[in-house]
C-alpha cells in the first residue's frame, strides 16, 4: 500500500505542477492575445488553460500535498464507483469538496478536512458520492470541451469589442447553465447511490456548515449553480 500511496502523492504533485504552469501559460497568452488582437492557436491554449483552471483550484492543490492522500476515503470512493485518490484540503474556506483534473489517472477528489470532524462517516460518504459522480460523468472534461468550442467561435466570429461584450455575457450564462446541469446530474447520481432522503438531509447540513465560511459572492454562486433535487 505504501508504494501506491507514494505514487498517488507523486501524481498529485505532477497534476499540481501542470496546473500551475497552465496558470502561467494563461497569463502569457492573455498578454500576447491582447497585443495581437487575435491568435487562433493561442485562443485554444488560453481556453484550455481557463477550462482547467476553473476546476482545479490551481495553486491550492500544492498545499494539500503536505497532508497526503486519505486512504480510507480513497477506498470509500472506489466502493462508490471511481478509483481516484482523495486528498484533504486543510483550508478554512467554506467549500466542501471538488474534483481536480481531466485526465485518467490524474484526477483527484478533494474534501475539506474541517468537515471530517463535523460529519459522521456516513455523511462524508454522501459528499464523496457527489464528487465521485462528477468524475464518473467526466464533468471537468466536458467543461473544457465546451470552453474550447466557445473560444473557437469567439476567435472566428467575434471581431468588435461591442459584439465581444454581448457574446461574453452570453458565454457566462451558458457556462452557468452547464455547471447547473452537471450539479443536478451529480446530485441525482449520488442520491441514487446513497438514498434520496439521506442525500438531501446531508447536503443541507453541509450547506449550513459551509455557508457562514463563504463570501456572499461564493454563496450566490453556490445557490445559482447547485439546484435542489426533487
Ligand atoms: Zn458538485
């Protein structure tokens, strides 16, 4: 087990470095794009970067590495249907969990460490089921693909600043609706796995625990993108 534990840490490290370099790449590309107005190839790189960054949390995963991979939660994730190392996030910020990465074998589930003390094992399993559902459905990859498509359209068709402003408003709405759809799908899959009533109860509890630790803006984002399931 020690060997695979060490490998998981190495993979998490590689993922984090990749994300970090992508962030720097995105900044460089933005500057070049702004200087040259258009650059089709660079637009691709930029969107790929932004798509990944939107899900990755970027530099934070580097910090998680100190805490390593949680073996018992990783085993629980396998039982729920996905082989992905679970990393604990020591952040005091109010997010409960997320998934990192788009490539097979380089994907991770992150759970807020603080919640482990506040939830029972069965309740943590519910949160894990939600994150596993995101991985099974490859939601991160789908988001990156949509980002690429939208950027390609931007690069080919959008030439004036006025049109760009309108288009970008439209893009933001599309991305919110797409995120909302993925959250609803993940909720349904998780509810099927652990039971609908239990799922709703636990997610409500997690939301109540996390709400006070989040900024108003982040709370609004959660509310918009996480629909209630019926
Ligand atoms: Zn989710």
